[in-house]
């Protein structure tokens, strides 16, 4: 039983390494060779590497051939990355050939090249391959060290494929040391990464490794689950050879655990696939498994047929299979009472067993010799590195001395040149300085002359501005008196007697024109007065009473357009501000709201506290402001696109006055508007501390 289990474990390792080479390479290699014929440059370099890699298991000499071409081409192209790849592949090929010394040398060179090119990804693969080489030779310490280096780089690069390779290799190491908990941890990590990347062949490899760990842990259910999943993937990707190998190994595992019916099914399926594909490599193992299963099912006749085929190989290959076949043939003859034949087969079994032990011993000796050779090469390499470092240090010392000499010479020369240059510069600077002084003096005289002209001009402008203000006041007052008289006479005419319709119409026009003229004169006088820049006169007053008065003053005009003025007052305590300024601000905002609101709408006046400010907002249901008008609305005499809804006049001064007065009071003005839905002007004025007088 132990022999069958041992064969199965060896098989699993072979499946993990070999099966990808036999399921896809024919079509893939054909495609790569077709591309190679038409390729050049870096593309050809990559294709040569890919072809060499695909040949590594079945035809390692071809790998060496193509990867040597790739390396030569890479040197010619001076590629800045991946030059270590063909060297690493040649190292793998030599390992598959059994030339471990050459493999070591090429792996070592691939590491050096990857380090020179700062090629982290390839360096990680080189360390991984190096680790596999040492693992195959039984040097677990060096294998582990190289794999840990590879793992650190792949983790930094966040490369799931590379990490999957490393975890699988670490699983092999832990399994060889019978540390099954760590082996299972690594195998599960490799499986999860393969599952994440979605590569079916990589997932197949990971499942086989996981199944191997479970089988050695005697966890039959988990092992069967992994082999079953691997079997399903092989069927799905139509990989017949891998499928046959999986069924063979699975059957061997079940046979070793005495699950004979399922083992017989798997052995029969594997045998049929192998016969159909004419795969000579797997046929001896299939014959042996069929013979063992038939023996355990007591079908000695059928068992003898398959075991005889294994014994009849007649060459020095598959000695382990011939050994086991002779063992079971001896058992069959013993069960059938043919003791002489049984003894003959048993003797052959013992001879082959001894022979294999000798081969294994020779292999162990070869591994020890390899380790000694590696240690010798490493010492030589370290010695060479020390000598190279000493030589480099001597060269650097000489270079440093030369550099210091050059620097000193250059410094002295530079000092001399700087002294000479500074002398020339001083001479030139003195000449330029004299010229600049003359120029500065001329400019000073010119500036003095210009200042005199500017002062004279400022006096003239001040006088003109004063004359303008005086004229504005005279004209405004002279116009205001007759207009007030006209307004008064119109009111008297309206009060006396009945008027016909035309007379009332004409009288209304006279009153509207008079009112517009008076409004314009008032605004002009306000603007003229504001330009005097009077300081605000603050006083304490009741805001609620103040707002009620201002709203009541405009109710008659609003009623004429059937507009309702609604007050919402949330400020009950007194405030301190300039009542005259605030009155002008509200008068302009309320009158504008009435002018631009359609009939039968509502104007809301709201007061409230907002942190360090008290707020007064005037909201109408007018046309709203066009976005293009907003940037001009506080400019003097700027008429916007909106027009009064009742034929009222608008001179473009109201909002300009509001803005000036709000700024004088250190306040803020905020506009919220939407076309067709009205506007809200919110005035925010700072709360001033009110001192109580006792």
C-alpha cells in the first residue's frame, strides 16, 4: 500500500510540472512559429523566449537553442528589461536535462542581469526558479531563502501569478519537511490566487498541489474534492492528456485508500484515453494501475494481463513500475498456489527494489556533490565580488583624486576669471551708473513737472465737480418746486367737481409724469448727497415699528396694482443702525418690487436674526433677473431687460443707491432669483452692541 501511495505522490509532482506542456503546446507552438517568421526587433525577442519556454519540459535542448537566440538578439537590441528571462529559461532547461551545475550558473547570471536592469518582475521569477533548483537538489535552506526573496518582490509588485508560483513552491518545501499545516496554507493561497486570475491551467495545477497536500494529510474527502474539481477543469478545457494523468493519479490515490470501485472506474477511463491518444509515456502507469485494481478486486486473470505488459517493457526505464508489477505478480501466483512462479517474481521484485535504492543513493550522492560544488562556486563568486569591489574602490579612489585635482584647478581658474570679470564689470558699472544718474535726474525733473501739472489739473477737476454738484442741486430744486406745484394743482383739480373720462385720463397722465419726474429728482439728489460720503449716524430703534411704517407708506401704491404687502417680523429687540440709510434702502427695494410685480401678487418683507447680523428681505413675484443682467444691476443709470408692469418709469438708480448704502453700513446684500418666479433681496446688517443707559 505504501508503495502505491508513494508512486501517487511522485505522479502528482510530475502532473504539476509536466501537464501544461502536453495539453496545449502543439497548437500554441504552431502559432508562435508562424508569428516568428514575420517578426523582428523586440517582438521577435519575446517570441523566441515564449517558444523556448514552451519547449522546456519535453525538449529542453530546443529551449536552450531558442533562448540563446533570444539572449543574443536582446543584447543587439539593448533591451532595457527582461534580458534575464532567456538566461532563466536556459537554467530551467539544464535542470530538466539533469545538468544542475550549468543550471546554477545560468540562474546566477539571470539574477545578476535582472539586478543590473532593475527588472523587479524578472528578478522575482529568477529567485523563484533558483529556489526550485535548490529544492530539487534537496537544499531546503537555500531554496527557502530564494523563494522568500521572490515572494517579497511579487508582493511589492502585487503580481498574483508570480505569487501563485512562489506559494506552490513553498508548499512543496513545507510538505517535504512534513509541516502540513504550513504546506496547506501555502497551497490554499496559491489556489485562491489562481482562482482570482481565472487561468484554468493554473487553477488545475493549484488544485493538484492542494489535493496532494490533503492526501498526505490523510484527508480523503478534501483530496477527492480537489481531484474531482481538477478533473472537471481538464474536461472543460478539453485537455485529454492532463485528464488522463489526473484520473490515473486519482485512481492510484483511491486504490491506496482501498476505495476500489471508484478507483476501477477512473483507471478504466484513464486507460481508454491513453489508448485513444496513443500516449506511450503514460501507458506503463495505466497498465500498472489496471493490474493493481484488478488484483484488489480479485480479478487475477485481468490483473495478470496488465501486469505482464508492465513487466514486458524490457528496458531500464520505469524500473519503479516494473518493481511493483513483479510484486503483484508474485502475490497473484502465491494466491493461485504457484509458489515457484511466485518466488521468481518476488526475487525480481527484490532485485529491482535494491537497484532503485542504489539509484536513489547515487542520486543523493550527486545532490551532495552538487551542493559542495555550489558552495565552492558561491565562495569563488563572493571572493570575485570582494576583489571586484576592491578594484572598483581603487578606481573610485583614483577617480576621486583626479576629480579633486580638476576641481582645485577649476576653482583657482574660476577665481582668477571672476576677479578679472568683476574688475571689467566694475568699470562698466561705473560708466552705466553715471549714465543712469543723468537719466534719473532728467526723469526726476520730468516727474516734478508732471506733478505740478497733475496738481493743477486736480484743482480744476475739483472746481468742475463742485460746479457740477452746485448746478445739479440748483436744477433739481428748481425743477422740484414747479413739479410739486403741478402735482398739487392736479390733486386740487381731482378734488373739485366731476371730470369726464378723458379728463381723468389726462389728469392721471399728468400725475404719473409729475411723480416720475419727482422720483428722478429725488434719486439724483440722493446720489449727489451720497457722493459726499457722509458717515452713518447710528441710533437705536425698534425694527418692527420701523418696518411697519415703511410698508404702510407703500400700501396705497401697491393697492393700485392689487398687490398685497405681507410683513413677517421675527426681530423683537431694538437694533442700532442709520435709520435714514435703512429707510432709503427699503424704499428703493419695496418700490422696485411694486414696479416689477404683476397685478394681484404678494410682496413679502421678512426680518430675522442670523448670527451676528439682523436680516431684512424683500421678496416679490415678478419676472426675476436674467443671468446676463445680474452683473450690471448695481451700476448707475443701468437699465436692465425687465420692465415695470404698470407703465411706471425706471431710471436705473435705485439698486445703485441700495448697494452704496449697504456698503456704508458694513452690510451684505444677497440676491436669490429665478426667471419667471420672482426675486428676493436680503440685506444683512451687523448687530452693534447696545449699551443700556441707567
